[in-house]
């Protein structure tokens, strides 16, 4: 009788731990989703700002062409090509900013300030997203998560490769 | 960006009415956010509930517990946990900001109890401890819940990476730089003067290292004087030092913010001989903002704050001969001392609350994307009805 009770207690503990772990993993997946949503939103905003810069007076026709193309590519890219397209946009913006002069025009200065603020935020957003992804990957590779398939059918999140130095 | 009014809940793990860097940080941040139009509630352990500002909610009386080489006034246990849950349930917060959630405290309890957008700030820098292998597995699932982690310095960040294998965004501690930038130099503190601010009785603040360096400095600069500001029993300290040095030493006691600004503008050199236990060095940032040339020990926190020596001189920690040498060099070289002070002053602008709070707020915004606000974690569990009864009887 005592053995049965003990076994029952053990089973309960195991069940509790499984439920706890599943909640934990679910929360991590949620974190990956929200941090991606945040990063995605910021990147969209950056593309919009890039388009505005392309239309403004500070970019010559060639730069405008390059920027517009890069911005549209970044916006329309499928998820697997997204980081390459975003790096392309970073490169195009970098080209523009290296030979940027002292702009007197107020709206242009506003645009550039918005761009640099966005760049700072994107950098942080990438760090947050990468942390969430690596955490999730780490947890999912643990024994009980694999054995009991606690992740269900959720796809394994992939790290968003972003070359921080071109930002 | 500070235009949408939010309900922000901040948890301070240490006793509100005991002095300390984390408490000051929380108080300044809360007051800055309130001034920016947000609704802020701070949950903290409190000794005297009648003496706290109205944005502070007491979680009970703190217990004195030895932690990280000092006595920490923190709080945990079932009653504190019930209070934390009550505070979260009643607060309807948009975001929770937990300070130092990796120590046994109400911050950890709040992280355990809550679900939703949460930001954690890690203040402490500590060497890798063996115990972390034991507590790591307990902490990990809890710390994982934070949507963003902030470290106040590179030292705090590497502590976090080593202990919990997780990365953090570095946002420095804030100071009200404008309070210190316009000090008027006072005759009584000018000349070949060295300044020290802090609780000088604590050995880790390193005043004794400065005292050991003083005889050497006095040989080369006969008129050198030392001013020590900060709370503490100066009589005991004076008895412990060489009688010949006593005349060069003056204790000012606790000084007002205005006097502090004047003090920093007057002295020739500010000395920070701390031997460790510092994660950021708020007083150094204030000294830089006040326009003082700084000599500090090369502990990691000071090294990174002073840009490896660009914004202040570094001496090898606990080496009073090296300290003496650098004091003499800088007292003799007016140009270099002034250049150092100027570089430091412009460097300190990035620690101003205007800059720092903006960065913290943008982390809040990022954490709240798609957020539903903060609620109790137990509300969406299957055995909820059972827990609800238990919780209501506990309150």
C-alpha cells in the first residue's frame, strides 16, 4: 500500500514537472514571437524612413534608386531572405550616411535623427530577439523536452542573422 | 517617446529607507517617470511606513541578511509572497520593472508570480561562485520570463552571462547631471585638495588606501589636504590614523546636493580608492558631471566607466604607492588635470536621467509589443479554482 502511494506521489511530481516545463516552453515561444513582432515593426519603420530619405532632396538620383530598391526588397522579402535584404538596406543607408553633409533643412535633419534612433532601437531589438531564440533552442534541446515532445508541432525558431556592424 | 501614459510597477528588493545604490536608482527612476506623466507604483520592503512617499507600497519589514559581502536588507517568505501577488493583481500594470531579480527577494517573487511584459535590471557584479551551479536550475525558468534584461554596466552584464547564460542590454545608472554641473568653487576647498565622498567606515570604499598614500603625497606637496564627505563616525577613524596626518584631514559629514556640487567644482582631484563590490560607481559619474578630475582604482566597474582611463586616471587597486604617484603627477600638471576634468564632464552627459530614462522607456515599449498587460501567472492554469480559494484565504 505504501509503495503504491509512493509511486502515485512520484507520478504526480513527474506530471507536475511536465506541466511546468510545458508552460515554460510555451512562454519562451511567446517571447520569440513578440520579440520578432517588435523587430519586424522596427524594420518596417526603417524601410519607410529609407523611402522618405530616397524621396527627399539629400539623395541624388543614383542613391535614391539604390535606396528605393533596397527598401522595397527589405519590405517584400520572405522570412528566409529577410536578413539578407535588411543587410542590403543597411548597406545602402550606410553608403548615404558616410558622405552625409551638414543638412540645414529641418525635415531632413528630422529624418536622419529618426533613422539613427531607429538604428539604436533595432540593435536592442535584435539582441532581445536573439536571446529569446537561443534560450528556446537551448531549452528545447534538453532531455525531457525532447523525450516528451513538449514543443508539439511548433517549429524550432531560427536565429535572425543580422550584421550589427553594418547598421 | 514619453507621451503615452503607462501604469508601471517597479519592485525594489532592498529596504526603501536604508541607504543604497539600487534604492536611489529606483527612487530617481520612479520620480522621473512620474514627472513624465506615468502612473508608477513601487513595491519595496519598508521599515517605517509613515515616512515613505505615496508611490511606494510596503511589502513588509525587511530582514537583515548577509549577502555579497555586506548586510542586505531584503524580504521574502509566504507573507511577502501574498503581498506581492496582491500588489500585482490590484495594480493592473502595463509593465513590471524588477530590480535585481536574481537574489532571494520580492523581485524574484514578483517574477515568479507575474505573467506578461516584464523587464529586469541587474545591478550587482560578482565573481563566479560555486553556489551558482546549485541555484542556476532554480533561477533559470524564472529569469527566463523577463522579456528584456538590463545590466547597469559591462561588469554586471558579464556576471549575468557567466551565472545565468543570458545576455543583457547595458544601460548605465542615471544621475541628475544638471544638479552638479553648475557648482560654484569655494575658497575653503580649493588649492591642493583631494576629495572623497562616501561611507568611509566601510573598508571596501578604500579610504585607508588614500590614508596610506597621503604621507608620500605630503612629501612632494606639503600643503595637500583631504576632505571627506559622507555619513559615519569620524572620531573612531581619526584615532586609527597617524597623528601627523590628522591636521591634513577634515570630515564634512553628510553634505547637501548643493554643497556637493560646489565641493566637486572646488577640489583639485576626486579620489575613488574602492577595492571592490562596486558594479557601476554612481559617485564617480557625479564627480565627473561636477567637473572634478578623477583618480580611481582600476576595478572593472571604474575601468569601464572611465573609458579605460580616457575620462579619469586609474591606479592599480589597493596599491597606495601607485595612487600617491598619480596624485602627485596630476597635482603638478595643471593642463592635464584640467583636460581630464573637461573630458570627464562631457562624458558624464550620457548618464543624465534624460538620456538614461529614454533608453529604459524604449525597452519598456519593446517589451510591451503585443502585450496584454501584467497579470498573475496562476490565473491561466488548469487547477486555477483550487489556487484561487487558497489565495483568497491567504490575503
